[in-house]
């Protein structure tokens, strides 16, 4: 490896590399020249296929746009697009509207409770193919075909190789010369190639959501480097820090974070990577760990220690459960075994599946409101519940219609030859990813805000059918009034201890029923790309969507945040995290091949010291051993405690360790709370 | 069916013995430590607690029972007249009222403890604490036996101030004793806990002879029981024991003020600062210098 300055010294500069980027002026064309070339091309080829014109533009930029290739940076290669790719993307949407009549490429219906979209943010290339074939291999493969698709792939990869050569010159870096000329042989070359392709795909308008299984993809390069004396363990860590910081630099930790996956087979690189992650203490990249029961205890401790010490951007996924879920949904066992999370928690078969996992959402509490507002009367709670489930069925049909059009529109919006060229299936079918080129063309459906739905359903049972505290029409009015003037009733509902997340048999049964229902409903439901809908069970954008959702029977006021992922409504898991986990474990996660996740919050004192690391490991292993899948942690800090002082009702479940015992934070007087806050500040 | 009064069931208890545990806190204690962290657990009879920081003085409780009165925006409570029936706790909208000392049968307790059994797998289990759990040795024996039958690790958190016969009953079913050690000097012990320590030290010796696993818990409070003399005396006493797996040092906090107020007991918490990790480290050093092995600082 070329000699670079120490990572720690360069880190601030590297992190700001996009802000302070100075683009080269040699070896490139000006904005005007590029625009002109692009306009001329379009004029000369008015009927060109979308994928070919997109490929032309990408190639034009890769070959001729200004680049930054700072010699101090082992992973340079930013380029200036002058907004051309973005503008053309807009043109793509316009084209899609013409070609697919009736399509709405990004829509939401908050009256019925669902959304749909052309999802451009859940893709990943076939990393294994990339690293084995290298650019020349991919180019050779594309050159064999004659279809417009093959041509597009060839055009972009040749341009990407040229791009590498340009960097090699400006950066005086042989690594880039090498990856243009042959498949990567060293760890640095492998990282550089992955990074270059990643960036190019992102600039071409698709968000690359996973960099694949880090430890198994790169282990051979690492071993070879060690054997040849090109790297030591320490210099490999240093290289990895540079590599990871390149991803951080792009968004400064303000976006989704770049996923690197670890496991399930743990090797030397897993340890090295996790150690490096600890040392870096960064919010981006984020890691996912595929946990199997045979995970070595010392590795489990290593990553639990990261989580405990504020490096909480790590989600654990249950390898066996995910694989079983994928097989149940039509993946072969061999394919299922290779999955990577292609989003926050959404498994997809590596290099064979495009999951578009964020395409659609069903906001589970809203159909409940629709039923209440319908004015229909239901004699029994069972009838009411059936009405609710039927309403979900109704919206799923509408959702399927809208989304199918989006699925058909993708190929006009944004073909991605840079990505598709790595997929065997695309090359065989001569079809782009956006045109159902993957082997498995999935559309995700995120079933959101389970807890709000369950608690609301249970509240209807409690208020209307069991205690008969109000009628359905009265409840409709109450919700319209946003509970105003009905405080006593609201208190009764909130204090009713039957809530999701407390290991309560009756309520949990409702959750299981809803979960099974939606999963069955979507099972094999065809999408517009020759695949099917895959359900997932988690809830995000809890604040944003919360603002759009009215008062709920659960006692939630209009505009309040929704429940996150599989969690209880904030403050309602009164039996602590074991109660919550016991509830969650009743749901068969294999029903949700597109992922699930539970968020656990802990106070730092619960996981202090070496014992604390063991506690975290125990929680993860217990969850995994009993069929749980995605799980992630928050270790509360001072700011949260401060908020708890102001809003104690939201934090009823927050426990603190005082001495040889625990109390609820909210039971302490303010002076005592202050003590804890100071302690928390001291930890930070 | 054997039953006992309890104050709480704490799930995900991670400081009451190894691993993830569930702790059952029983009511009644034979000591009266000035620094008591669980004043609601000391008396054997049920007591109503009013968590004043949560009370909004809405007056709902006063409607169901004359013991509660809201006078000029202040919640007044006639504890003498209260029968601790618990009725008023149902009415409070803000959860400010809590009854400590409901009864629980062995079967009910076992069922509650088993709810979290999946979490006990990696070295965790259940802990019986209090108050002083061994004041209910019959109940504890039955419950621990049930747990043992289920293959669950059982710990008893005791102050040691009970007849040896109580230990003898639970011994076969207990895997670990968490044994409080307040101070070595009998007179001082009397001052701090209202009771001498002869029986406690005697029981500890006997317990050690049974070869049961013992973890000593020393809660250290400045100016009370952590002067070098205190620590040296403790160290000398504890050094010869064979079955003490660890001596865990816990830091005193004066955080229980609100609890004293809630149950209306005279607040005896000493007004001293909470020792920090370094202070506990120094205490640990003194203990080690007396030949005590495996001292654990709970703040590290
Ligand atoms: S032994 Fe424990 S419960 Fe009993 S008085 Fe002392 S501190 Fe309180
Ligand atoms: S516990 Fe019973 S007697 Fe005591 S104040 Fe409440 S209702 Fe009255
Ligand atoms: S009902 Fe609760 S909040 Fe209202 S006065 Fe009584 S204790 Fe206070």
C-alpha cells in the first residue's frame, strides 16, 4: 500500500472532503461542453431506448466530468455532475407518466392508510461478482451480448474503467490503474473497486443500501495481503478506517447510513472489522450482524461492547429465522442462505434479488379509524375485528393496483446498467434491474405501527364491548374531538393495563392475529415486476407520519408520534423489556420475509462493566434463540433523562439503578433525578 | 397454600446476582438500617404509599376514602386511619397511589417468575429479596424448590439477621446467597441498623461451612461504614472464608428520600455524598490488603 498519513490525523479532512472538494480543471470538459454533448446526443437519437440514453449520460460524466482525486486520500474519486443526472431523472419520471397511463410514482393516501412509490433506495449490486470478475470481466461479459441492455452495460462499465484510469493519473495511484486493468487482487483494490461502483450507482440515482457481507467478501484479499506482507493487521485496520470514512463523508451521518454486514460465519476479518468499528466510533457506516447460535462468544461480546459503549448503530438479525422466512416465501435454500439486509432490516438474496422494500406501507391503525368512521354497527367485538381486517384487505387491493403501475414505471424512470451488469440473471435475461432483470423481483410492504393498531383494537374491546363505557358512534365523536372533554375516559383507556408489549395473553393474541392476517394477505400477492409483495413488520417516520394521523382509540392524541418498529407505544411497556420481548416473540417472524425489528432501550447502568456486556449478549442470544429476528438497542443518555423529567408520563418504563436495587426514574424526586442526569452527563 | 406479602416483582434485574434475573421483594425486615433503600419493605404489614411527585391533587382518592383530603391544594393523608385496603389506588389517574404488601401465594409467585424464564438461560435466574426474605422462610423454601425443579438458578438476598433455622430450610434449594455485610463492629452495627451483628456473623460462618456459594454485598456510605478502620475490620473478618465468590462494593445514594416520604416513615438517610468509582476502588484496595480476594467495584 502506498504510504498515507495516519488516519487519525487525516480524519477531519477526510470527513469534510465533499465540503472542501476542489475539482480538477485539466482532463475534463466544462459544464457547457457536457451539456452540449448531451443535448446533441439526444437530438441525434430521438427514439433511443431509455436505458441507452441513460447509459450515454452516465458514461459522458464518468469520462469527462471534473473529478477530485486528492493524493492524500486512498479512496478518492468524487465527480461533478452539474445536476445533469438529476435533471435527466426528472425527464425519466415524465416519460414514465406518458408510458404508463395513470401511474403516480409516489403517492400516499392517509384517509385509507397506505402509500406506494417507485422505490429507488433499496438496491445493491452483486458484490461477489464485482470482486471476482472485476471491471474487465464485467466488460467482457457485456460485450458478448447484442441487446440494447448489454450495450448499455458495456458503455457504462467501459466509462467506469476510464474513470478509474483518470483517477490513477491525477491521484498518482496505481491501485486505480490496477482495477481498471484486472480483477482486484489486494484488499485496497477490492475496497477501491467497491467504493467506485457504489458511488457511481448512487450518482446515477439509486441508493445502494448494503455493501454486502463484509467479512466473507473480503477475507481472501486480507489473507493474501497478510501472506504477501503487503499488509499487517494494524495497517489493514488503518485502510478500513479510510474506506469507511469515505462513506461517512458523503452525508456526514445525516442519512440512512451505509450498511456493512457481518456474519454469520465469523472469521479474522469479522474481529478486525468490529474492533475497527469500535475505535472509529462513527454513526455511519452502520452494521448488521447475522447471528446464529454458533456465533463465538468472544465475537458476540466484541459487538455487544460496541453497542454498550454508544456505538449503537448495529442491528442483529436472526440468520436462521430469516433464511427460513425466505424459503417459505419461495427462495431456494441455497439462495436464502446468502441473504444480506438491503435496507435497515430487509433481507434480500445477495446478487439475485431486488427487494424495493420501501415501496409500499400499510399504516395499520388507519383502517381501524375507517371502520369506526364508516358508521356501520358491529354487534360484537369479533364482528368489529373482522370489519377491521376486511378493511385492511380492501386497501391492500388498492395498494397493489397503484404499486403495480409504479413497478412498471421504474424502467422508464431510472434504468441502472451500472448495477444490473453485476447480476447474472440480468445478463441472461438481457433486462435491467428496473425491468425485472433480477431473479427475484420483490416489492416490499411495510406493515407499520402495530402497537398503535393493537392497543386501539383492544381499547375498542374495552370501551365499547366489555366495559360499555361508550358506543361506537360516541367513540367516533370522541376521536373527532381529539379526546377533548373525555379526559376521564381517556385515562381509563390509558390506565387499562392491557397493552401490547406486556406479555398479556389477550392483547398479544390480537397482535399475532393482525400480523398473521396481513402476512397471509400479502403472501404471493403478485406485483408488477413478475415477483410478489413481501411483508415486513416495522414502523418508521414515527414523528412525521404521526403528525398526519388523527386521534386513536388507544388514547393517543392526534399528531403524536407513532410506535416504532415492533415496540410498544412509548411508555406502555410497563413490564419492562422482558415483557416487551415476550410479547414480540409470540409473532412468527418468518411470516415477514422483508424484515422485522424490535428496539430496546436500556439505561447505561443496566449494562455497565463486563457484566453489562454479558447482559447485552444474553438479551440478544435469548431473543435469537426464541425466534426473534431484528433487534437493536438504545442506551439512554442525559438528554433523554432530561426529557423524562419534563414528560414523566412518557417514560414510565425507564428504570434506574440506585444502589443494590432499581427504581423507576419517574418515582424519584427531582433532586434524585438530577443526580442521575449529572451521572449520565459524566458518562457522555 | 403458603403465601407471603410482597412489595414488588422486578423483571430484568441485572444487579441481583449473575445474569438476567427476576427479583421478588418480600415485605418485612428485622433490621432498621438508617440508609434503608427500601423503607416500604421494612414493616411486615401492608402500607399505602403516596408518590407525591406524581400527585396532581385532583381529589379523586378523597372521593372514595376519608383518609385522603385535599386541603388548599395539599394532599393530606391520615395514615393512622388507613386500613391499607388498596381501594383508593384504583381511582388515582396519575398512578400516585400504590399499595405495598399485597399477598401472593407460592404458585402465583412461581408463575410470575416463570414468565421470564427464557431470559435466565445464560447464567441468570431468580432472586428472593426484600426486606428480609428469610422472615418468610417457609414460603421461600417452597418457591425455591419449585424453581429448582424447573432447573432455574435461585438466589437469596439476605441481611443475615434471622435464626439459622431459616437458612437451614432454604439451603437445599438455594444456589447463591447474596449476603449483606454492613460493618464488623457490633456497637456500630447497632447504631446503624438498630441491631447487633452477632447473629449475622455467626450465620455467615455457618453458611460458609455448608460450602454454598456466597457473594458478600457491602454498601458503603461515607462517614458511616467506610473509614479505613471499618474496612480493615471487615477485611480481616471476611478473609478466612472459603466459599465467598466475590465481595461486591455498592455505593450509597441518598435517593430514597421520596420513598420515605411516600410511606410516611421518619427519614433517616444520612446526608452524605455518594461515593464515586475511585472511592470504591480505594476501599477495595484496603479490603484486598487484608487478604480478601475477588473484590468487585459495582461502579466499574
Ligand atoms: S436490611 Fe435492607 S431492607 Fe432491611 S432495613 Fe436494612 S436496608 Fe432496609
Ligand atoms: S388504602 Fe384503603 S383505607 Fe387506606 S386510604 Fe386507600 S382506600 Fe382508604
Ligand atoms: S387521586 Fe391521585 S392524583 Fe388525585 S389527589 Fe389522589 S393521589 Fe393525588
